[in-house]
C-alpha cells in the first residue's frame, strides 16, 4: 500500500511538472504546443547521454551512443536544460511571429516531437535506437538503502514540483505574465500597446520547454533507462488532459489536474478488484475514461476544475 | 512641418487596392478627421500608419522620422498610439490590468518583478477616473458595455503617453450620453497638446472636433481642408453617394 502511494505520488508530481510547463505555453500565452513529449524526451535523452558511462563500463558492449560521459546527475540536468533551451529558442525563433496562427504552432511542435522520436529510433548511433540508454546509475543510489529509494525519489519529485508550482505562480502574477495573458487574448492589441509580441512569445515558449525538459531530466535517474517507447504520443495527450481538466491559465490547475487524472483515475483504479480479463479491461478503460472526461470538460467546463480568474492588482509595497 | 505625413502610400490586398497613393498630413496639436464612405481605405490607412500592415509603396514619417514598415510595438514607442474599430480589450483581464499592460518593460526584467509599481497603478487609476470608469477597475474587461470598452481603450492608449492618437470610430455604437463624454475627453487631451487622427462616420462629431478633415474615396485622398470647406465641397457628397 505504502509502495503504491509512493509510486502514485511520484507520477502525480511528474505530471504536475509537465502540465505546468505546458501551462506557461498554452495557459498563459496561448501557444498550443502539441509536442510536449518531444521536449520531455529531449531533456531525458540529453541527461541520459551525459550520465551513461561508456558501453565497456556498463557491460552492454553493443550499445552505441553519440556521447557517453558517465558524469553525475546534476551535470546531466544542467546539460538537458541548456540543450533544450537552445533547441526551443531556435524553434521559437523560426516559428513564432507576431501573427503566427495557433494552428501552425500546434502542427510544428507535433512535427518536432515526431521527428525527434523517429531520429532516435532510426539513428542507432545517437542513443542506441530502440533499446535505448540502459545502465544509468541512480544518484546517491549507494547511500539510500535499497527499497527505500522510491521514497527518497518521491521527496525529490515533490520538492521539484513545488518549485515549479511556485515559479508558475510567480510568472502568472508578474508584470511579465500579464503581458503573456494579453498576448493570449489579442496579440495585435498588445503590440499596439508597445510590446514586442514575438519576443514575449519566444521567451514563454522556451521557459515552458525548460520545465518540460526538467521533468525529463528528473525522470532519467529514477527509471535508469531512457527508451523511445516511454515517449509516445499518449504522453502528450495525458499532459494536455491534466492541464485542461485541471484548469489552464493558473498554477493550481495542473496541480489539481495531476491529482485527479493521474492520482485518482490512472493510479487509483489499480485498487479495483480485478483478475485476468477484467484486469486487462481496466487498463484499457482507464484511457477511455480520461479521454471521455477530456471531451466532456472541453464541451461543458472548458476552464477546468480550477478556472482562471481575472486578477486584482495589488500595489507594490513602497 | 506636420507631425505625421503620408506620401503616396499604397496597399493592395490581392487585386483590391485598398489604399491607392494616399497623401495627407496631421498637424501637431490638431485633431484631424479621416472620413469617407465604407471601403474608402480609411482603416487600411490606419493599419499602415500603426504598423499592423506594411504598405506596398510610399512613405510615412512621424515627427520627421521615417516609420514606414516598422513593427507595431516600435511605432507605439515612437509616441503613436491607436485604438481599433472593434474594441480589442483583453477580455479575461481586469480593467486595471488592461491599463498597466502597456507600462511593462519589454525585457525579461518584468519576469523578476512581482508587482506593479505604485505610481503606475496610481496613474492608471487617475486615467480611469478621467474617463469615468474607475469604479470598474477590478472588473474583468469583458463585463463592460461597448461604450465603456471604448473608454477603456482610450484610457489604455493614454497610458503609453502618445503624442499622436489614432482613434478608429470612437463614436461608433456608443449611446449619446457616453458619446458626449468621449468627445469632451478627446478635446481635453487635445488641449494638453496631444494630436489626433480620427476615423469617424458621425458628421456631428467630425464637425465639432476636427481642425482639419481628410476625405478618402476608393483608396485615394480626394480632399484635405477645414471642416467648413469640406462640408460645402460637392466632391465629398458625390463620394458618399457613389458618384465620383
């Protein structure tokens, strides 16, 4: 039971971070990133490649990596953020203009995620293709007693999710966030008020991608394996479901969405008494239920469980 | 020298030439009206001045500087503000938020601050009081009536401290009481030295406010003169009756 709660907690925290990253892009700025899984995967792969020791050390001698540095986790994390920052800036710079239609953003980001996925599975020299990166060491794995590592990792994830939550709350309330919301509602009007819409859009896109990559870099040492099958389109769908059902445009939305969709529905249903065929049915029905909820929310409560409110402006303390 | 100068400005959308070699001036300190029948190219002329669209040819100068084809936000920084024909308030944000959006800096420093500076808030409240909607400051902009939105848009433009304000149909769809207030506020701001270029269909408003009137038809400027002269000119009537 405790083990189950720990795993569920880790997954909830993980999706809260992912949905918060998407929230910066879609919720605040109106950028429909349909490839969050691509940036999550990028963060995961970069950190994995930095952390993995050379194949002769791991023992998987047929594995091939473009780099295998065997460096500690913090280095992998920083490298993941830097590389994702550069990639997101290039994509944002090419894609986002003052008048870029939301549909273009959706198509291009979806294409990015697909291209990245195909690149990984077809170019084995990059990151070992289908088999992925295996044999990554868990950070502090020797310090934390075997079996309690999940609990230690839960603490790490919850702290990270709390930091991201705080960050999104800050952005939301900051003057910068106010410009983002303005751009979401009417880019031309905000430009007429003297703002460089393009610059704000690019920076918000990059910030969101960095949060997605952070989730990826946190995920790597926990699972110790980075493989393509973990980065399917269904992950993108789940992140969107968490954000929309929770409520886009405010920091609480992803938190509530994560608890309900991942905690209650995805993980909670494991408690349903089930054996054999019924068990398999439950697994499949989970996706159906989340998909159905997604549709119902879009139709009847598009602002989600925690709707965004117009904010009163508090004066700065003198 | 005039504050704003258009010289042979042309803008075509596909085969339709919306503005065809238009030239006119806006003198410093004056209210200039831009009139003409529907489809004359008034709004397109506005869009070329404010950087929403780039003219195909021609030159636009503001205070002696060439601003042709600059981006919207750069033109605003030059001291040229505009409102839209159909108001473009940020509907899910409060009235006060709409007001202070323009004062936020364009660099990432705005990400580090958590609140709006007290003096900016005070100035916003002052301007909201000036147009008479300060009691609505914490309401979402979408809850405002159409006329109130016009007032909000006007006040929001004033926050950018422009030298020239482009108003696209300030009187359109506004009830008479509110219209009186809008005209009164325009005149008061004008007395402080701010120039205006106003697209308007309501001739009473044009005659009362403007020092100079530009008449457009079929994308061309057919006349620029004082309101008295324009009222007597047969070409203007012809333009409206489609006989040009």
